[in-house]
């Protein structure tokens, strides 16, 4: 028979309630961030022409949605695997929400600008343009890269903390959480690399403006990095 409410220790009930409140808050904050993406495109269309204009922004919205969903799902995986409700976990989760609400604005501009440029203005036609001579594109990549690195770095610290502090985890479970910590630490480093490229490269050369964005293609190396890190852990666990 399941435990009755009175048979569950008070501390356990309090921990469960705190965990539920934190989960609901983080989920709601990410949902609000996605709502900001919709609002940033303007109000509801009032004509067929406005509807067509809005639909041209769907590919950029889909890319932004996927990016936010990736960060959100990592937090979901962390809380399902670790289930910590201590103060550092609470503060790190709140910090993730804080960065997400900042990240949503450069996120929208980067993807809308990318789809607008690649389609020669067919997609995301309402996106603002940035003056190349004033370093607008570089400034956008700096804002995006910093907020991207802050979110990824927060998730990395959250996983490293979970692997150390969760005494209920087995050794293999803790190592799995450490693998996620490695992934997000690497993702954060890519964001910082993009920022450095945006700051270091000249802004008066046309072909250079997109180089900071190309740094994110290094995310394709996550698979090999995880593979070699898991091999290292397997050697440590072998008798």
C-alpha cells in the first residue's frame, strides 16, 4: 500500500513540495520566454497580408523554440536524475531562469536575422537590420554569446553540483550526471569563443561578420567528446 500522508516524514513532504514549486516555476518561466518570442513579432494579424507576413517568421520561431527547449529539457533531466532541493540548486535554477529571460531577445534577433539574410528577405521580413560599419552584427553576437554561455554554464555547474551533492545517486548515475556537466561546460565555452571572435575580428570586412556564428558548428563535436569521456569513466569503474 502507498504511504498515507501522515506516514510520510515531515522533512520528506517539505522537500517534495519545494521540488514541485521549483519545477513549476522553472517550467512557467521557460513558457513565458517562448511567449515573448511570439509577442516580439507583433500583434495578431488582421488581414491575409499580415498573416502571410507573420508566417514568414515561423522558421526563425521554430529555431528559437528548439534552442530554448534544449536548455529547458536539460534542467528537466537534471531534476529527474538528481532531485536536489538544497540552496545551491535553488539559486542555480533561479539563475538559469534569469538568464533565459535575457537570452530570449538576442536569440530572436540572431535567428530572425539569419533566416532573413539566407532567404534574401523572404523570411522574417520584419527583422531589424544592423549597420555593418558600426559593428552592429558583432555587438549582437556578443550579446547572444554571453547570454548563451551564461545559460550553458549555469546548467554545467548545476550538473557538477548534483553529481557531488546527491548522496542518493549510485556511482554510475553520478558519472552520467557528470557527463552532462561536461557537455554543458563545452557548450558554454563555444559561446565564449563566439564572443571573443566577435570582439577580435574587424567589423569593416563583409565576409567576417558571420564568423562568430560559425563557432556554434563546433557543437557537432559533442558526440566525440562524450564518447571519450565515457571511455575514461569506464576505465575508472573497471576492476
